[in-house]
């Protein structure tokens, strides 16, 4: 990847300035594992570039798969994995810095990211027409318009999910709302105050979850005497890593049970969606065909991905996974077609992949060799694995952030531009 593709400057540190603690704990709770980091609060000095200095890193897999499932919430498995990840990251922190830190005191701030099937991200379009288009928008009217747009966004999300999943609207909890784009009579503007016109069009990024899931996560962390500072999500950070505002790319996070897609156009989030297919499907395929338990199947998959198997065994694994490869690719294209329906969007050819499943040769081959003719790409997609070393905003003291699966720890747990968020 071109080194200049990413900015090494954190755009806003006001979020960190309010934190008294010198260190923060980040917990990335996925569908297969919990990843944890301890990092030092960045301080921006004059004419210096801010960096996140990471002093501890650890990963703990769940005892079994599907701890987050449609039928319930496997509290004990999640709690054990979080507890073990905290022990592991603390030991790693001690090894690297030579000092201890009391994590379980409610003093160390904890940033939490959750899997996309639990903490959902959606972009909603909203429109509004003013009764008096000749009047200049005042600060009060600007505030009133935002309240209307945010309420309409929440109502639309709640209605859609209620119809699709049978969820009561009062069971949905909104985490944040963020204005991505404003158009006034077709022209893009950065704020409302001081303008006049009739039609306003908004694009709003919203994050939300089921109240029951969040309540259970909060209870688990409280039982472990952890202080939740914020629930974070990847799309709030992804655009701010771009070197230039004209950058365009697709980012693909291949997780355990779910793969998540982010489309960046002109340095801004254009689309975010997910589909139910990921690295765990390949693990379970090996388990089913070879009669292995989940842990042994996972180890076999990792050894296969890292070219540690003999050619004979590697060929056998490849044959077993070929069907899953095609299934994952077709699910990706189906999800693309669904979100692009009725929209005139030309897709950029650069696809950057990361996440636990991205190292599988099948994922890369499916993207590079698959048939994309039914989707509106500018040219045939080119795929590149995204590594932590490509993100110049971090300084890894652990020397352990070396895999594409570690990207989630950076994107999901470090608030680069919190000023642009509107909490609800």
C-alpha cells in the first residue's frame, strides 16, 4: 500500500483531553474472540504528530461459537473471555512497560467495540422542506431542524427493524447520530445557520443496538469492576485515516460470523453494511468434514493461512474450503446488490481487507478471481491486505500488532474525531 494513503495525524484530541487517566483499556468484543489493548493517552505537542502508544495486547477466544446468537445471550462465555483477555493484556503491559496498573478500580477508562450484529451501523437519508425558504436560518432553527432529522431517523430505523425482526421499537437503544452530509437545494453545505432555501437533504450515520444486549454487556463489565467510557464503532474513524479528501476505496472486515463492508467516497463514508458470513464458516466446514473439534479446526485453518502445512495437506484443505469460498463471495455480492438497489453509485476498484478471516487465501482469491460483472465497479477490483503497520497513527510497543485481524483494535477503539458525533 502507498505510504501516503493514510494520514499519521489524529484530527481531534479533545476527547482524550477530558480523560485524567494516563492509560486506557480497549476491548474489542467480536463474535469469536475478545481482543484487548492498553494504550497511553495521546498528547499533542506543538509541531508534533500525535500517536497512540500501545503497551499491551492480548486475544482470548470464546469457549464455544455463537455466544451472540438470535436466540439469546451467552453471558458466562463472554464474561470468561473478557476476564481472561484482561489478565492477558495486563501481563503483556507489565512485560513491556515494567510496571503494574490496577485495571479493576473503576478508574481506568474502558473503550468498547461490539460485533456488527450487536452494535449496528446504518446510513439513513432524510429530507425536509422549509415553510419560509426566503428566511435565513437562525441558530435556533438550525437546532430545531437537527432535532426533527434525528427523530425521523430514529423512527425510520425503529420501524424497519420492528417489521423485519419483530422487535418492539422501545427495545432499540440509539448510541449516536452523526450528520455525514447536508445539501441545501442541491448544494452541499457544512452547516445550516446563515443559509436560506427550501429543500434540505441529509445523510445520517446512526449506531444502535437492542437494549437487552447492551444492558447485559454493561452488567458484565460492571461485575468485572470496569468503567465503560464509550461504545465505539469503526465507521467513525475510517474516513479520518485517509491522506486526502478525494480518496475512494472499499474496506472489508472479514470477521468470525459476520463480514462488514465500508464504502468510502471522496474521503467520506458512503455506505456501511454487513452480511452473515465470515471466517467461522470456514472453521466449521473443516470441523464437519474432518471430524475435528472447533479449536483444532481453527488451528488447522490458521496453519493453512500462514503456509505452515505440507503441500499434500494444504491441497486437501483447499478442496474442502472451495465450496465455502464461493458461498462467501456470493453472499458478499448479494449484500452489495441489496444496498445498491435504486442508487447510482460507481464502486471504486481498491478493496482493502482486514479482520480475522482476511488471511484465508480463499477470501483473497474470491475477491481477485471472482466474477464482478453484475456490480458497477469503475474497473476490475484490486485487493490489498491491510496491516497495522500501514496505519502510522500507532506506535506498537508490544511488537505484536502484526496481523490484519488487529486492525479492528485500532479502528474500533480509538476515537479520532469525536467532535463530529452527536450523542443521544
